[in-house]
């Protein structure tokens, strides 16, 4: 809510002060970072999330794949693709579409066609 009103710093401060962060809070703050084109910060948040005792779910990956596209890091995107396969989230249409979109943005049409 804060970020939509232009209060990015307040949104980050609120997130930082949260004693218990659930997966929805992590995805929300990563999405806020994306809205402001803060791709490096968003990826850093994802790395922090990986060290938390929080189980990942499918809805994290479309956001993370947009972060990779913003960073213009195809190799990181491929690594995220590997995590998606390992976690068995590839069957989710939102995740699959995000992967296809990422490969398309990098001009990797053959890789986009292989996503299933």
C-alpha cells in the first residue's frame, strides 16, 4: 500500500521491522522493488529469502524471473529455471509463461519453445 502511494522508503522500513515475514510479504517487497526498477535490490531480497526458513511456492517464481529479465542475466534465469524444475513448479501455467517470457526477452526462442 505504501509503495502505491509513492512511499517506497516507508514500505521498505515496514518490511524491515516485521518480526515474522511470510512468503507473501517477501513477494510483495520484491514486487515493489520491481515497480521502481530496483532489480539488484529485488534479487538481493530473493537471495535473503532463500536463507529464511520459508518454503517456496509457485507464485514466487514469476516475480523472480522478471527480476532476472530486469538484470539482463540469462545465466541466473537458467539457474532459476533449474530450481523451478527441481521444485516441480513447471506445471503451473504462470511459472511456465514467466519462463517463456524470460527466454523471449533474451532472444532465446528455441529455449522458450522447450518450456513445458
